């Protein structure tokens, strides 16, 4: 392999990782703004989040094209191959996180139009926890910090437990006053979206571990059992 080919290959690796980092920053920003829109009852900010999702979709397609081309044409070896495979999975996971943040923003538009409720404080707290773990996993990716990745992977149960507490709180609230059922169901959907973002963040932590260690994390992490939204 001549020096030109090596440098072109390195450029491709750098380009893929730069796009993953941009996607991570954008997904994090969308979630942060969506939560702010819920907290401050700000429909304008919520609509800005919804518009930003297109950029995330475009970046995912770029990662897919670049990583697939690198795998097909350059036939990367062990570590670089893991990086490309993980990039494909991470891009798809970050795109889903963006979708879920967009869904939260859509609910925020509705919440801004109805009277405020106390339970939204619990939702914001759960959102802060979820956002914190997403920020940490993106840092772990940048610094290749497997200890941090494993710690995030183990802490997903905290988000599950917060979700279950909110579910019980909101259902009680709806039973006490049936007029709040419409509003309560919106709050439950936000909590469910946050719980799913927690799951995706755990998946990102697994990818970071796989990139560095070359093997998957086991399947023995502590898991909560989120209450389902079936029938809502």
C-alpha cells in the first residue's frame, strides 16, 4: 500500500468519526432543547428541534455511504473494521435518539398550550438524567474510555426506575381526575421516549466497548422492567 492510499484511508476514517461526533453533538443538542421546551413551555424552541432532525438524517446517510465504501474498497483490518461497523450502528442509534427527541418536542408544543402540571418536574428530572448519560457516552466515544462506557451501561436501570415512578404518578393523577387523561398520556409518551433514549445510550456504550476491546459487553447488566404503554 503506497503512502497515497494510506493517507486516503486515514482521511476516510477521520471523516466517518467526525460525522459520528457531529451526529452525537446534534442529538445531544436536540434532546437538551426538547427538554428545555417542555420545562419552559416554549413551542418555538420545540419547533426548532423538529426542524433540526433533517440534518441528523442527512448525516446518517453520509456515514452509511462512507463506512460502506471503506469496508468494500479498503478492506480494513481488525481495529479499523470494528470502527466502521460500530460507526454504522452508532449512526443508526443516534438517528433514533434524534427521532425520539423530535417526538418529545412535538409533545412539548401540546403541553405549552394546556395548564402546567406538577408531574412535569419528574419528567424534567428524568430528562436531565437521560441527557447526562448521553453526554457521558459521547465523551467515552471521543476518549475511548471503556470504564466510563461500562458505568453508563450499568446505570440504565436508574432511567428505567424513574420511568416506572413517573408512570405510577401519572396514572394515579389520571384516575383521580379523568379530565387530565389527554394531558397525562402526553406526559407518559415523553417518559417512554426518554426511557428508549436510555436504552439507545446503553447501546452506544456497548459500541464504545466493542471498538476498544474487540468483544461485546456481556448481557448481564442490571435491567429495570419498564411498565408498558399498551392500551393507551
